[in-house]
């Protein structure tokens, strides 16, 4: 890649081109009485017109945002009215979908225009007009190479690798500009491979020069990503999925997949977010390439297990061919590209809250642990009733351009996260052991301790926190309880129809709820203090004295994942010294493969160094590029709020 | 039969072929000034407190009635931060091998095995032999100083698939000065190992100014000849655990001298 371009972007020099929109478009639309479609079309036209083409030094893949903010199409009052009648998910705009870039790149926008509706045609015309202005700018700057590419795309089909990459960039850019978010990348190494292969065979590129172009392309994801803020900076959903099997079930990791892993490793930037699909049949060399990337410390790749995920999706009712094409949404939710309209993160069930409720309602009355668990089961059911009962009449702001990039929607399922599993399972294991089996702690004592955040019966805190059985510490009891909890979660959601005719999919993810749900309850019977977060996603509790990574993967592969396959990875942190030499990197690769062979569904493996992170908290100015993994995306450590930084620091780190 | 161990580490990448599960035996006849497992030196159990994070709340000092706390005059169950522990646990070979058998599938898939380390495993030879015999079917390795009577050494290594043995210092006087014992037994056992037919490697911990001098390395290379050698770079965190067992770490230098690996016929830097 061009060092000059990388520096330019890292030092944010391109931000100087940005301008802010201060007018209130929503009020204007409201006065004019425009329909949502009209508003979206008008806003897109205004934005494309206002965008100023800039081509950065050495830039080969162009299109960059120069408008900072996208004004809302509704006034706050209008939103309130909408929300009275309809269920609005997050921001109300479309997100977390995996569009059909492939066909559009192969057809060209003019061809697509023929079947588009009025608003779609309008959007296409706007994009082409902006591309033409980019072409003029390229000519003006003497960048005939760029102009030639734009002469062809996005109007017509891409004929080669570079045109295909530029085409993708324009489509992806347009999706963001339309106001959609968490716009994922999908199976990039599959749909781009024919272009790559043909160019390599023709001798247009060597593997090395193709890598350079690919790195330029990867850089393009980082030009505007600071404008795509989710819960935190970095939470932007630009997820790319590599490897895995094709619709016939054959492994399709290819040379382009390999180059993507290498490009990410070379650039060391937080976008695109790299996911690697693997199975027990994936050759060890692929895992080794993955571990080489892990070593770079970006929290990439996130692994998912085809053996488990595909079967799980099929059991949920997905066609096998579609399931074999699965990708991830912004973080780790499994979705189907092109024809999937799932809302994979529509709600979340807090397992620790269930335990807390039953503890307060029933612990003093219930005579046996089995009866206590029966109450837990009932409460899971009741909570699923409440969650699903709220989701009626879901409505999204229509997105004319995104709609063009989607096939006919086949799946309208809703995903529900299951959060704090280890906090809940460890709490129940403690209740079983101390209250019911050994009877060394009375129900009243435990309740008082929890309610007072262990100010009362303070001797229980170290006992429950450090000496009780935990998931990841060889505690079979806690593991078995977690299996039970997830099964009940699945049982409860099974057979429920959602308001779009789809089903509900339970999962093992937490997203940001590891903080939010933790604040909803006080202390918990596993010795977790009030205010302390849960483990992120599907992971041991933060203070559990686990035996090591092997015990952790043993604990976290027992569950019936095919029943809770909405997504949500086990997270492991390896100290960066574990990647010190080539031999060790290979051993880590074998470890990951073992996790897959043991039937794990999804793994987030990070190389970290707590000393470096602590120093970065003290001297952030020295670490502008230090990357860490949060709950399903990677971010620059110093740009995070402290509570997220602290959570990373509190995670168990395994060293040599 | 019982023995005393102080840790089981689940994923060691540098303790033998493949990924290892390492069992740390407690007790060592050597007193190497650079030892990074000071809790492995004494044969007896001992109190281990993570003093750096201690807020001196005094809870562990209050008398308690727990049997397991009695020998330490501290309550092991009282610390709200979980900082008070004991290094060392008496275990039955049967229980321990059952515990280790849980790792069988994992280790097979990772081309690894069990490694005995310490402390010094040869200090508990009967325990080591019985454990190793119970672990037939695993790849079994040892990390040892080689300091033991030759009969003991032979008896233990017969049950092993791989031996990692240190030669720290060639000069017996310096050896005595820095490790507390001379190296006569060690060098004798090295000859036994060499002719045993058991795959092995000689390891040299590179301690700044002590073992990483060119005189010492040249002398070891003469002893080692064509034996496989691994040189272990100095770990700057070597002294980290000393305050926890109320000891002082005395090695001041933190950076290794330049090492010329080519003086060894068969050397490798780790």
C-alpha cells in the first residue's frame, strides 16, 4: 500500500475536507408533508449533490465522505408519533444486512435501473452523477487511471479486479450515505475471486501487486469509519467474512482469502473486520494464517464453525444452500446474505436477572434445588413472553437504494441475545452447593449478602467469588447448568412467531448488555459485586479463577449450540508473548482447530498485553493505533470510554 | 502414593513437543539466584500473598476456625480480593492422573503431552515414576536440573519420552556459587541421558552476566558437542513472584549479552 496515503488517513488530514450540515431538513419535510420514501430520496439526492469529489495522494480506490453528518428525515415529534404506533428497532433505519454486491457489480447500475422503482432509479442517477464528478476531478488531477475506471463503473459491469473493487466502494459508500448503518461486506473473497483470478491469469497482477491494490482498498474502509459511530467508536459493522464452504459444501478458502488476511495484518487498522469461517476439515494452514493475523493484535479473525452454524441454521428452518452461505452481521450474528432480512439483535434476555428475580421471589420458600430450577425455567419463559410481546408492528424507514441491492427477502427472523450466562450459571451452582447441598449458607443469609453488596455476611464474598465452582474452572456443575439455561431459552422461543411471520432465534451474545444488563441488578450469588460487568458474550466471569484456556474451551463447548445459533462468541485473551515465535503461532493455530473439533461455535481470540494497555490509559498520546477487541468489533483503545477499556483489562489473560 | 505440586499449567508452548500440560513439582535441591518460581523451592506448603494489590484490610489476620487455614496463621478464605493463597498441594498419584486424563483428547489433537516441571521433579522420584506410569498413553516429558543420584535419574527417565535438562554453568565453582550445588552429578547424568536413547534437549537459561558469558557458553558447547541445545532468553518478569512468598530477588541485570549461537553445533534460541 502507499505509505503516503496510509499516513494521510492515520493523521486524519482528509478530515479537513469535511463540512457539516446545520439546516433542519426534517422540519422542511414535515412542513411539505413528504412521505418517508420521498424524504429518503430527497435526502440522498441532496447529499450526493453536496458531496465534493476529492482524490487523495496515491489513492487508487476513490470515494470519500466530505459531509460529516446525515440529517434525520423525521423531527423528534414525528419520531414520537411513529413510536406510539410502531415498534422501532434502534435508530429506525435499516442495518445489519448483507447486500447482494455481487450481482450489481456484475450487471452495472444501468442494468439494475431497469427493474428499480421510481425511488431506486432516482438513487442510481444520483450515484452515477457523483461518480461522473469524481471522474472529472480525476481527469483534472491527471489521474487518468482513476478516470478510466469511473468511465466504466458504476454504470456498467466491472471487467476486472480494480473495477470490481471500485464498484464495491461506490456501493458501500452509497449505502452509508443513504443512512443505513452496520453495512456488512459479506463473502468478499468469494464474490471478488473471479475478477482476481482472471487478472492473475492474464498477468495483469502478480500476487504481490494484487495485495497492494487490496491494501489500498482496505484503507478505503477507514476513510470515513469515524463517522459511523455505533455504541462506541469502532462499532461500525464493516464485517468481512472469509473462507468456509460453498453451496455444495466444499471448502472454498482461496488465494484472495489468504491475501485478505495478509492485508489486514499489514495495515493493522480496525476495518474491515475480519471473520474466518472454518470447520473440522479446514486445513491447518488456514488456521496458521489466522493465527498470524491474531498475532498482529487486532482481534481478527473471529472464527465461526461451519459444522455447527450451518446445521443450526438448517434446524431453524433455513434452506441448506442459504445456510452454507452464512455471513456475520455487524459483530457475530449469523445472517444470510442477499435474501436475509433478519433482525438479528432485536432483543436480549439477561440470565443473571432471571436468577436474581427467582432468588428474591422464591429462595426462602423452595425446598430443593430442582424446584428452584423449575422456577428459573418458568421465569425464562415469562421473560421471553415479555420480550417477544413488546415487538409488534416493526417498522423500518424505507431505503430505496439498499432495497435495490437485496434479493427477494426469504427470512424475517428475530434474534434474541442471551447475556451473562456464566454469571447466571456460576450463581446457580453456588446456590446449589451452599444453600441446598451443603446447607452452609441459609437462603436469608445469601439474600441479605447479595442485597447489601456483601456488606452483610462479608465472609461469603471471598467464598462465593474465589472458592466456589465456576464455568472455566473445571466446575462441571456450573457447565451443566449453563447447558440447561440455554436449552430452556431455546425451548421457550421455539414455535413463537414474530410479527413478520418469521421465528425467534436465541443466541449466546451479549453485545453492550454485558454493561447495561449488569447495571439492572445488584450483586449476584457468584460473588459479583454491584456494578461489576458480566463477561462479554459467551465467556467466563471476569473474576473467575479459571484453570486455563483448555478448561475454558471444555466448559464452553458443552452447550447445544445448534439450538442457540443467533451468534455470540467465546472470547479468549492470549498474552502477546504466546505468539513470540513461528512454532508458537502454529501451536495456537492447532489450539483453535481443536476448539472447532470439540464443537465450539464461535471464537474470538485476542493477543493482548495488559501492561501496554495500562500504560495506554496513562499516556494515551503514545498509543493512537493500539487496537483492542470489544464485544464484536475492534477499536482504537484510546478512543473508548473508560468502562470499556477497564472491561478489556479485567478479562483473564493467558500467558506462556 | 502422594506428592506435592504447586501448579498445573494448561497450555505451555515451550515445555516440549506440541502444546503441553505442565505439572509443577514442589521442592528443589538447587537455589538458583534467578529462579522465577520461588514458590517451587521449599518442599513444604507455604503462604503466598499477592502483596502488590493488598489493601491491608486485616480480614485475613482475624482468627478463624477453618482447618485448612491452621498451619498458616492466616485465614485463606477471608480476602475480598482473593489475594491470599497457599503454594503447594498434596495429591494422590491416582487423583492427579485422573485429573490429567481430562486433557487427553485435547493433547492428542494438539500433538502434545504432559510435562513434569518444578521445582525439581527428581526430588520426588517415587511419586514421579508412579505418576508417569499412570500416564502411559500420553507423551511424557520432564524439565529437570538433572541434579539427582544417577540411580534415581535412570529410574525416572526410563518412563519418559522426552527429557529437557539444564546445563546452566560449566564451571563447578560458579555453579555452586549461583545455584547452591556443584555440577558433578548433573554432568554425570548428562552422560547417562546421552547414551540412554531417549530423545532429549539440553537447555541453557541465559541469565545476564551469569550464564550468558561467552566463557560459559563456550565451555558448555564443548560438553554438549552435537547434543541439541536450546537457549532460553532472560525473562524480565523473572522476579515477579518473590514478594508473594516474602523473598527478595537479587539479579539486577535485565538484558542478555549478545549470544553467538554458532558456537553450538546444534543450537536454537527460544
